[in-house]
């Protein structure tokens, strides 16, 4: 599926809930379903700056696509990073760079986060885009 198709799927999943407590529960469930991040990736290098909670994001380049794994010590934040990974993992660096992550606004996520969590969300997106840019440059250097 394309990033756009995945974003639309997330919007549809969240539209089934009117109450934000249910949406928070869905985020927590997504975080609980996230594959366990190997402890060897829980390093300072993989910590996302700007998050109040500890969030580790590992990015691997596999067959031209970026594969993300992550973890957090906070349930809602773990759900947020799981949601981002659901949309962007297994796509090319260029596809990720071209994406605008509009699903965040459409599901109302940003407006229902505390200021610190909202800043953390921005930091997660910046880190994802930074990985994509780094690997795009590496691809161009290899050509």
C-alpha cells in the first residue's frame, strides 16, 4: 500500500470513534501491538530529541525501503510512534520525504495532545524525515 492509502486507512480507523478516550485507547493498543525493540537499539543515538518521554527509533535500509522499529516508556507516546511506523515503514526514502502526514490533522491527534506530546510528535516526524533524507543521499552517492 502507498503512504497515502495507509493514511486514509488510519483516518477511517479513527473515524469510528467519537470519544477521544476511545481514540487514546486505540493508540495504547497500537503501542502494545508494536514489535518489541531489541535492547541493542535502545541507545542514545536512537533517542529522539525533543520528546519528554523516552522514544527510541531505529531505521534500517532494506531493499531500497526504510524499515522502522521503535519503543517508548510512555503508553500514549508508544502508540503515536506505532501509528507513524504503520504509515511510513517499508517505503522508499523519496516516498517518505514526499509525504505530508496529513492524517495527523484529519484524526485530530495534534489538537488532543498536551503541548509536550505535540512537540514530541513534531520531533518524531523530523527524525523520520531526517532518516529518509540521509538514505536518499546515500542512494544518490551509490549511483
